[in-house]
C-alpha cells in the first residue's frame, strides 16, 4: 500500500474539525486525521507493506522547465507551496510521529510523491494499492500487475476502487490511456491548460480512434481531408497547441525510474521509538489516535510502556 501522503494530510486537515487541537490549543487535526486514516486502511485492507510517499519537491524543476504554468497558481509569495497557516506546522509533527511509530516514509530529492509511488509500484513484485485523491495516478493502474488506485474522492470510508475497467467506464478511454487524456483535456488544479477547445468528449474520441497522443499527432500531420474526430476545427486547435503538446507529456507522466534505495515497508510490530512516540502523543494530544493505530498494527498492550 502506497500512500500519497500530502493528498491524505490535506484531506485530513479539511475533513477533521479545526477544534481538534493539542493540549495547549494548537491545531493538530491533520495529524490526527492522517493517523486515523492509516489505521482504517490497515484494518480494512491488511497490506503486508505500507509506505507513506512524500513530496520532497512539490513542484520539480524539470516539470516547471517544460511547462512554467505547472502549479504556478499554488506558489506562495515567499516562493514555496501555499499551505494554510494552521497546516504547515503540523507536517513536521507528522514526520516525527511516523518515524516514532516505525511506518516507512519515503521521498526523493527533486521529485514528487507521485514519482516515488510510480517507481515503487513499477518495481513491486506483487499487487499494489495506491491511496490518493489525485487523478494523475490513474495512469498507473495495471490489471495485469494488480496495480489499482484507492481513490479518496468520497472520503477514506468510501473509497473508489480504480482499475483499468473503472478508468474506461469513467472517461470512455482505454484503461491505460489516462495520461494522454489528461494532456489533451488539461487539469486546472495543476496549471495544465490542455488543448484549448478540446474537452473530455473530444479527447476520448481522439484517443479511441488513434490510440495515443503520438498517434493523434501523427494522424493530424498527415490528414488532408478532415473527418471526425479530426475535424478541421480540431486540427486547427491541435496545431495551435503544438508547443504545449511537445512539453506537457513530460509534465503529466509519472516518473517510474527514480534511483530509490531498497524499501522494506513492513508494518512495525512494535513502535520504533516507544519513548519518543509516548512523548509526542502526550505533547500533541494524540493518545487516542496512536492507540487506534497501534491496535490496527497488532501492537501488544505494553507497546508504549
């Protein structure tokens, strides 16, 4: 089980009431929510390995160089990612708690969590569940290898199981074609403009007819007599978007070849650092969430002393 950690702690922050605070009144809702989500995921799906994948770089330079608009609307005045004031200080606490629990957390310099997930999913020798609220990761679904997405759009208690059939049903495209579909349609949440005037229906028709973005562009280049779905209007739109179509695939494609260290990811049978975990739980008012997570992991009653 590979968690898109930022996706989940943002969901926790907005989903758990702000009234959930530390004993001295500081917000702790994102951490509480993340730990409780993790416990529910472990209980419901019983993974044998569990990795919280991290954004070491939420806006990698190689993606920005290819497409400067990539996530540009989410850049804060000081240059980092725009994060709610109440959430920012909680992230280091979550890092410390995960370390004390012994759950594997993994990022890679210069890459997003999506790329860490893509690399781990690609090199996995068995089935993989990817937990995320990010549709970009639909491109990883692979029925033959047992890679699916547990999509959190409806919440952690009502996950949408996304495999190739689900992608095909949702977008009317082949199950492995989501990346090309996203390039054509665009995604405003990531600053991805798409091809102006080409919506989801046209994008799906083009992919179904020509198989891939490369196939679409090759067909457009040799078309003399326009006919659906390559009408004169669509040909004009594709031509106008040429520079974007040159750059966008590199931005949208999840990297699957990062040089990552070996990752165990086994669920901890006891806390990695019981004393540190007990102190963190007391300081931040996390005792109930830590107990629930410990129970989900099968820890003995004396795990925290």
